[in-house]
C-alpha cells in the first residue's frame, strides 16, 4: 500500500495540514467509482504547489496522498456530523453536488473501511499530533494551518458564490481571537479578494480537535475558492492567478508568525 501522507519537518512553529490534495485510490474504491468520480473533481487541487512558498519559508508540511473519496481526513473517526447543513462523511459516497460516487452495490464494505481507517486515517492523525507536539516542545507553542480549497459555486453546500478567503476558527474556539482578527485585517489589504470568518466553513475535525489555545496550539482553517488560482473546469493551475494568490498566502502566514512571536516571545 502507498504511504498515506508525506511529512516535511520545517524550522518554524507552523504546521500546514493538507488533508485533501491526494489522488491515490485503494483498489476497492477505484473499482467501484463511477466514470465521473474517477476524475476526482472534488480534490483540493494544487494545494501543495500553492503553498510551496510557505514550505520554502520554513513551515512543516503534512500532505495526504489518498483521495478524499477513499477517506475524509477532516472528519472524526466515528463519522459524527460536524455541520447541520449538507456535507459529506468520513467515507464519502456522494459528490459535493449530491450525485453518487459509486456504482450501485460497489461501495467499499465494512472490512475495507476498517482497513482504510487503520492504514490511512490513523497514521495521518498520528503524524499531525506528533508534529504539533514537536513544534510545541521546540517553540513553546504551535500554529496549525489547515489548508483547503473548493469550487467557488456548489449549490448543495452554500448559496451563491463562495467568498475567496474562508477563515474558520470553530466560532473562535480553535485560536486566540486576536490572531483571527489580525488575519482578517491583513486580508483587507488585498481588495480583489472577498473574505469571511466562520461563515459556511467554520473548520472541520482537524481545526476543532487540535486547536487548543489554552494549551498554546492555535488552529486556523483556510478554505480558498479555487477560481483564485486555477481553472475550475479543467482543474489546470493558472500561473498568473496562482502566483498572485501565493503573495496573499505569504502575507497571511507572515501575519500569523508575527502574532506568535509577539504573543510568546
């Protein structure tokens, strides 16, 4: 089995978690997907490339190799719903728009799901927890940035067009509110991008579970509208838009690091 993730350990008190850029499939999932599903359209396309400058700044990077159609690493292992509105579960069986992912009768069975949990979900979260612990031991605190992207229009999940920058802090519980306020203030410098804090995307399991300000671990989820850096129809990276948006990300990350330095010294 292909390793479920790649971990790059950096030199900053910052971990970028990327649970959804993967495209690998287990045999059970690959054999059951519909023709449409095999295009993996709900992938967080190009997230590692988008955050490459942040890696070069010295951030730790944890990136999933398997598709979210195998398992959603941003859901709890008991699959308890995180939102009261429409969403997808730990083992997705529908597209974001509600259409079935699998041919009739070809969803992974109970044993296949158990193996996925053991071999893919658990190792990712073990690596995430261990890296946060390393950073906290080294620096006295840790910043967790959960990196996501999604199509700008998904009627089943939200009305109209999604804002470009969707910050989530579990309604203010996953990080110091001063940090989220400073991130919003920084984003105001980029007039071409709309933004919201704790709107449709408040943060999934990773943000809610690992964000613990009282223990000096501050977690922020950023859900980016994919039109900011790629073509949403062909899934192709846009050099022009991507390079411009990387500058936005760099400013946001610099803001988070500066806050951490001031707050913890």
